[in-house]
């Protein structure tokens, strides 16, 4: 009897221990790690989507002054195109990358409004200014439709669309969206440089300056130049923004006076 009682008691103790073990929750660190991993995976998809050429932001309606440069005989062949592209990236790095950086570092409405108004006052090229606002407003419309979980984007659209207090310039909008989605500032600036390179090369293809295969080769060849521009101009305050290629700016300004044109700018 004593042996049976001891065995029964031991079974009850073992059952209680099993129950306790089954009720122990998963470690908090494991849950946090899984959540962080899921967020990082989602970030990759968001990053690729923002850089996808299928995103309807209107970027392919603009040539960054390339069409005017061709009609002015400044760009006549693929070698001229490469030089034009490098100078365009340099200009974007010196003038617009500071706005992208500051907007991504502080992705809030007040900072964005200040940056947008400052860029509106900075751009003296009417054609370039209109191209910037056109692409920026289109990007915000797309972002509010795609990233519905980001409340600030919804609030910006409701508050400022139709308002004359902001112009929706592309660089601050791009930096703001990347910051809200979760990109780090370096990735954001590199992404903006990539978009510039992609759009200029795409315009060159449609202007029959180079073919699709040559365009892909060119993009690969100038990638080191694009990275050099990012490293040269990254993480700068808007007070350091400057124009480094005034000739390109002047050529883009001539776009509106061309008799026939394929692009908006």
C-alpha cells in the first residue's frame, strides 16, 4: 500500500510539472526576434516596390533635360550621354540629396513642410520646378494608396492636397516616405540616386540615343559613379545644398521653348 501511495504521489507531481511546462510562455526575446525578422522582410518588399519602374509616379514623363540637351547638340552620342548622366547625378547629389536626407531623418509633417517650402524657393528653373512638383504629388498619391497603414501619409493627403502652402516637391516627399516606411538614411539617399540614374537612361532609350541592351550596360558601368556621388554628398544639411551643373539647369529650362518634344521636362 505504501508503495502504491508513493507511486501515485509521484505521478501527480509529474503531471503538475508537465502542466507547468506547457503553460510557460515563449521567451520574450524569441518573440521579439521573430517580429523584427518579419518587419525586415516586409521592408525589403517595400523597398523594391518604391524603386520599381511600374510604380505610377510619372518619372518616365521627364528626361532631366536630356531631350533639350540633344536638340541643342550638347548630347550627340553614347559617350556624351554618359558624361551628361554623371553630371546629372552630381547635380542631384549636391542639390537634392540634402533634402532627401533631412526628410528621411525627421519624417514628420512639420519638417516636410519646411523642406518643401525651402526647395520651392531654391529652384529657379521653372521647368525643373514643375517636374519636381508633378512627380512629388504623384508619389504621395501612390504612397497613400499603397501604404494605407501609415496614418501620417493619409493625414498629409487630407490636409495639404489642394492647399497652396506646399508644392509637393519630389525630393522631400521621397525622403519622407522612405523614412516612414523604415529605410535608413543611407539606403534612402542611394535609392534616390538610383531613381535618377534609371529615369535618365530610360529617357535616352525612348529618344533612340541608345538601345535597351546598351542602356543596361551603361547602367552597370555608371553604378560606381553613382555610388561615388552618394558617398560625396550624403548626410548633408539643406544649408549645404548647391547647384554644381548650371549648364544642365539652363538646358532643362530651354525645354519649354522647344517646338516639338516628347517629354514634359
